[in-house]
C-alpha cells in the first residue's frame, strides 16, 4: 500500500504531501499521524528551515474521514482526545510552515491549512467548513481560526451555510497569502519556503512566535512581547552577521546561532 504521507527534502525545505487520492486526502489517523511524524522529523533536523504541507491537484484534504468518524460516540471521542491528540502538532511547530492548497480544502482540510503559518492557494482551490451538513461542527479550529482570518461575517456564512469559497475570494478575505496558477503552486511555495529557510532559523522562529502572539494578547502586551524578542535578537550572532553584511555590501552567511 502506498504511503499516505510522503516527505521530501528540497534543499533546506521539508515537503510533506498528503497522499490518499482515493478518498480526496480525507484525514484519518494514519494520515494525521504521518503528518505529525513528518513535522517531528523536520523540526528535529537542523538543516531544515521551513516546511511546506500540500496535497494533490484535486484535494489538499476534503476533511476528517467521515467513514472513520461515523462510528464514534462521545465517550470514545473524549477518551482518545480526538483532534487534540495528534492534529495539533502542526500548530505547535516552531519552524514556519506554508500550506500549498490546490483543489478542496474542506472541514478538517481547511482547518489544517489554517494551522499553518500562511496559505498559498492554486487558482483551483476551494475552501469551506461544511461540517454542519453532517450534523457536526468544525472541530479542528474552524470556528476560531476562520473568524480571526476572515472576520465574523464570512466565517458565519461559511460555517452556517456550508458553501465553498474560491481562491480569489479567500485571498480578498485574508485567508490566503498568495493565489498562483495551479501548475505553479508547488514551485511558488517551495521558492518562498527556500527564501525563508535562507534566513537565520532562530530569527525566523522568533518572527513566527511574535506574529502568532498578536492573536493571543492585547496590543500593549503584544508590543511588549515583540520588544523583548527584538532586544533578544541583539544576542543572536546572526544579527551581527546580517547587519555587517549589509554595511559591507555582501551576502550574509547565517549560522543559525
Ligand atoms: N471522508 C471520507 N471520504 C471522503 C471524504 C471525507 N471527508 N471526502 C471525499 N471522500 C471520498 C468519497 O467518499 C469518494 O469515495 P468513493 O470513491 O469510495 O465513493 C471519494 O472520496 C471521491 O469523492 P466524491 O466522489 O464525493 O468526489 P466529488 O468530486 O463528487 O466531490 C467533495 C468532492 C466535494 C470534496 C465531496 O467528496 C465532499 O463533499 N466530501 C466531504 C467534505 C466534508 O464534508 N468535509 C468535512 C468532514 S468533517 C470534518 O472535517 C470535521 C472536523 O472539523 C475535524
């Protein structure tokens, strides 16, 4: 049987590809555990500076596997800590992660894309939270991350009507960082990831941590956090290298220190 999650290393970029084409990349335990293992591996690899999570041309992921979930009762979901147990590993990644989305990103598919740091969408991408059609609600952050990304009006619209949003609308609404032609999606995502990975890794991690803090704090607290992290960058050797390289009109050689 083919691996449901495939990993590749492209220079300093770790690529994670969901590969369950017969089920539109629906997310069962095997897939989510595979993503978790891949994130663990790339987080631990000092040579990796950024990750890209992608699916296929047709589907990034069409949500949690409905056939698998259909047998759950409350006690089972609670006891296994469904979603929290393994899906959240993407959220806790400290290195930047780009979601490269083509085709359907529905339900849990849209939710794992939103756990990433930014979404690049192919012009074929379709985002949605159609759980209400199944008699359930978005359960992997959809009701929380979607309104933060697109505001209450569109989040309510998508979660309550179950309609899909195309890539253009998703970019206009602020869910998506860039829309690119489908045949250039992976190339563009890998290029952006390589750019990120060319910078100092600890500094990229500090940028990610600081931007994420904006969603967890008041402006004053967020600014205080940013200022402390900013001051700490003067203790990062790569900051000396970056600024010296600019002044000396040469390329910096970052050492991730
Ligand atoms: N779970 C399990 N199987 C799925 C699936 C899912 N989420 N999505 C698609 N599949 C399967 C289909 O059952 C079908 O399998 P068979 O060939 O064996 O019949 C195969 O993938 C191809 O799908 P379709 O024939 O339906 O393809 P389509 O092009 O007509 O439609 C689609 C594509 C619009 C994505 C449609 O498949 C669909 O609506 N899928 C379900 C989307 C959904 O409801 N997602 C939310 C899941 S719940 C959730 O995610 C909870 C959470 O918050 C964590």
